[in-house]
């Protein structure tokens, strides 16, 4: 390292102060070096310029406190107590700790300040203008361009004693070591003068190469041998790079290392003294640029997509740019359309509407969407406000997508929907008419079968009496089925009305359970009533709600094997409504079976041979009646473990 190379070495081994001071004055960063008693020992032009110090303000030995006081008085730290600020910052500086911070100056410049203590006391600080991101390398190139002139102008001025040269050399080397970029300096013989730690970290060259006087060829040969420059004879690859370096020409390139790291290399000659190079890790920036290129390629591919018309226009309709698809849509080549007025290609009324949309997008600051038809084709168009041009004229991005196929599909869908609705109405009308026609003769069958079963006109014999009962039971079942069909038909055509009245949930549940008790006992099924008497009354259609519960209880009894149970529960919901749950221990259903059971005339193949299997209308009708009350019906079931059907009535149905 540099400090180790000076111990006990003769003065000739110290860094040439003229060259090092020139390097310092041509760095992109501002540099300041303060002694242990906080006196200014060294600074460069960037330090003065970045802080806008007067030309004659800085001088050797100027106190740190005087600089802070000057800045505080001119508002660099905002509104503050000047002396308190000076005391606080001086006390912090006397701690001689490494620090890194950013400070925004009143003129908006953002300075990155990196400070590190020096051996024996004092500290060195670098100041970088980071207002414009990623401008460090460019600033360094500018500094190197000025380096030739500054070195010659200051050569005579820096003729001082050998002791002072040594002292300045120590400070300058410490400054180079603390720079945020990798830096290496080679003399005219291509021997290493100085290189900092970051240079070796970025290039991954061993620290054993950090020896003053080691030749540039050694570095190149090491890199070539480990494959940094690709395939080929390492000696020849190294020789080629040494020959290029001997030309002492400015160079700037990005080098991708085998591990994928991208390093920005910038070098400039110091006339008569060698050259200085900087190394910056720009891997993240290179990846971002590659992503940007990919995004641009993708955007271009999207712009060239068939059916997508893209135009950039000024508010008055002048075409600034457009894609090929838009040019074809306008019936002209792209070059001919640029500069023409898009509104002039439209009928006056259409142009007026388009101009109004463009104004709306610009003045309201958001995209405007609309669809229109042109020459038999439909386009979905978006007008989006775009940044103004250099003359401040508002612009609008117009993107139009051909959606003719969608309009055709929508038209076909509307036609199909109309046909389906007409067919459904015909079916409903037919079912309603047939239900009415069937009920007339069925009432006669029920009447005569009841006369026979009751032997109202005299004895008919046991066998005929039983036949009469069977006819009457079958007729009742058929009448219930016809009534269900009629109810569903009326619901579908919107002709069903509810008769709302106040009902006690407990009494209604008890009534429904009594009606299915006989069937449950015949099947060896236990019924349970868990509807609390404390539930509030409901404002519902009593007859239709009973119809719901009786349907659910009947289904539960029907599909529960002997020895099982059916439970009717009622509970208050957190929302304020009331729910009825009919739970059985029956055969259960799968998700697919539930969907079938909820469809009109849908019947699940259960394998149970029960009398009066039904037409598959009970659950659909119960669901429709629940929804007419503003509620809903829900089914949860597990095959082999039972089913729970829940009917929910909203809070609006409860009596306060």
C-alpha cells in the first residue's frame, strides 16, 4: 500500500507533487483535507465550485469553524442559530468518524459528502454533485480534459521544498484511496504510480499487484491468463493491450467481466507524465439499459400489431407521428400523413366529436374512451393526454383497436339471447297452460276417488276402497307437482306475488314438522325441533315459507335411511336476519349432484327406492321463493355423511 511504500524510503519514492496536485484539481469530486486542529490544508477547485465559495475565501490554514459559519450565514443550512450550528458541527467533526451523507444546497444542488479520518488526526472529505444521476463518469472525463492545461499552469507554482512535497503526497494518496471509483495511475513507462482499493476490488486483481513500479504488462498478462479478454494466446493478448496503452490516447469503453460484472473504464493521458484511468461498476445500469431496449422492442412490436392504429396528434389535429397500420387505415403512406390534419379526413360532424374528445382528454388530464364505426368497421379508441411539445402545444396519443369481430359476436349473442328468451317464454307459457288444463280433470279424479275411499254412497268392498285411497294419494301428489310447475312458471315470467304477513318462526316450524311426522315415523327417522321460541317474528309469506320448509323436510326424510335423523334449526344471524337449517344424516350429495338438484326437473340418482320420488322441482322452487323474499338458499353436503340445506331471510324481514 502507499503508506507502506513510503516508510524509510528516500524522497524520490514520494509521489510527484505536481502530478498528484494536478490529479486532485481535475477530479469530479470536491476534495478538502483538514488537520487534526481543523485547519484547511488542501482543497481543489471542485470543492470551491460545488460550494460557490468566493474566489479569495479559501486559503491554507482556514478554520473549519469559519467555513461552517460562512455557510450558515448565507443560509446553506436553512434557518438556524449560526453559532449553535457552528458549535454542533465542529464538535461532530472533532470526533473524526467516517461519515457519508447528502446535503441539498439552497440552489437545489444535491451534494454527496464522504468523509474519512486520516492517520494521525484530521480528515479528508469528498464532495460529489449527484443532482443528475449517473453523471460521475462524464464529469471525470471533463476533469481529465482540463488536466493537461492545469498541470502546465501549476508546474512552476508548486515548486516547494521536498518535505512539503512528501506531506502533500501523503494527503493526495489518501484522497485517491478514499475515492468512490476505482482509480489507477501509470507513468510514461507504464509503471504503476498509485491504485486504490476499489480498483483491485472491481477488477479482482490480487492485492499483491499493488506495488509501485509494477509494469502495466503484468496486469494485462494476469487478466489474459484468467480469460478476461476471451480466447487466444495470453502473451499476445497482453502485448496488444500494452501497445494500445503506449499511445497514451483517451479511451472510454465498457468491459464485461466473465462473471457478468460490467465495468465502465475511462482513461485520459497526463501529457508527459502517463495516464489515469477510472473504473466504475455499472452492472445495474447495463441491466436497466438492456431492459429498456427490450421494452422498446416490445413496444415497437405492439405498435406494429395488426388492427392497432396509433397516432400522436396536436390538439388541433395535426399528425405528429403514426404507425404503419394507422397510415394504411387512412389510405396513405406514413410520410404523407405526418403534418396533415387528421380531422380533415373525417366528415364535419365526426371531426367535431373527435375534437371534443381530444379537448376533454387534455383539459381533464385523463384518457377518454369511445367506440365508433368507419366504413363498416368498428374501432375502440382511446385518447390520452401526452406531454406538450417544445412550443407548449398540447398533444394527444390516439390508439384505435379494430373490434369489428367483437361487435359481430355481440350482435350474434343478442340474437341468440332473444331466441333463447322467446323459447323460454314459450316453454313457460306452455307449462302454465298445461298446468291449468290438467288441474280441471284432476280435481274430478280427486273428488270421485275420495267418495269411493270414504264409501260416501255405500259400501264398495275393501279392495275398491283401498284402490280409491291409492287413486286419491296419487292424485294429490300429481296436483302438488302441477302446482309446483305453475309456481315456477309464474316466478319465471315475473307474475308471482307474495302475501306478506307477520309470522312466528317457532309456530311455523312446529306446524311444518307435524306435517312430515307420519312419513318420518314410517321410515324409522327421528325428527328434532331446534327452533327457539325467542326468535323475533318475521314479515314473510307464511304459506310459501311453509312450502319451502316442508319441501326441505320432505327431501331430508326421503333421502335418509332408516335409523337416521332430520333436524330443523333456527337461529339469529349477525346481520340481524334469521336462518333455518334442515340437516339430515342421509346419503348426501357431491358438488355435481347439488348443481343438478338445484336445476328444474333435475333429479339425483340416489339408489333409494322410495315412493313418490318427485319431479325435481322442490329445491329449485324453494330457492326461488327464498330469493323472492330477498334471501337465499345454500346447500352443504358430503356424500355418505348427510346434507344441510339453509334458508336465509334478511334483516329487512324481521320485526323489530
